[in-house]
């Protein structure tokens, strides 16, 4: 899979878009535009994703590569949350915990009437939690996945 920088940033960032609206960091119009890209399975242009996900872009640094985005989210994102930097300083504990990057194994899949996406049961070490398939749905029981903000963002 040869993802672009923009695609990787979009994949990790979209699950936080609702939080960004609530925090006043992006407009409802930007949120709607993100959701339109998601529905059409298109990747936004660099200017847009960098403007919308500005805090992540600043933390990722000057290198505009998929590897730099992955490295930030895997190695530093959870530490930024634990230190309560930026917007995390005003977010409730539960929102901060939900926003963390986690890797786990899909152990169950629920499809609920009226819910337009699957709900996955993910085993993280010795505990199980749910994660939503709102943005990434192509997983099966037994697959290793990465979650961000209680949403599956990547199959590992």
C-alpha cells in the first residue's frame, strides 16, 4: 500500500474531526467537507488536510511523508495526550483516553439496525473495547487493527 502523506494524515485525522468541531478548531463546513471526501473515498488536497489537522501537522514536523505521519502517531501522539498539550489540556479524561492510538485484534463484529457502519469488539491485551467502523470497514475477526478515537483507522 503506497499511501500519500495526505491520505495517511486524512486517515488518522478524520476520526477526530467531530472533536475538532466541538473544540472550535475547525468549522462545521470543514467537517462536512471531510465527510464528503470520506463518502466519495477521495483524498483531500494537501492544503486542506494541513489546515484542518494543523496541530498534528505541527507535531509531525517538516517531513511531508507517510512515514513521518505514521511515526508521529505511533511514537509521540499518546505522549502528547498524556502531557495534556494543546487542546488535550481542556478535554475530559475519557476523551483523551479515547483519542489514543491503540493496536488490537478484532474479536467480534456487530451490525446494528439503523447504524450505518459496523461496530467492532477489539481485544487490547487483556481487555476488550468497542471501536467503530465508520471510516474503515474492511476488517474481519482475527485481523490486527489500529484504532484512533475509538475508530478503526488501519488494518495491520
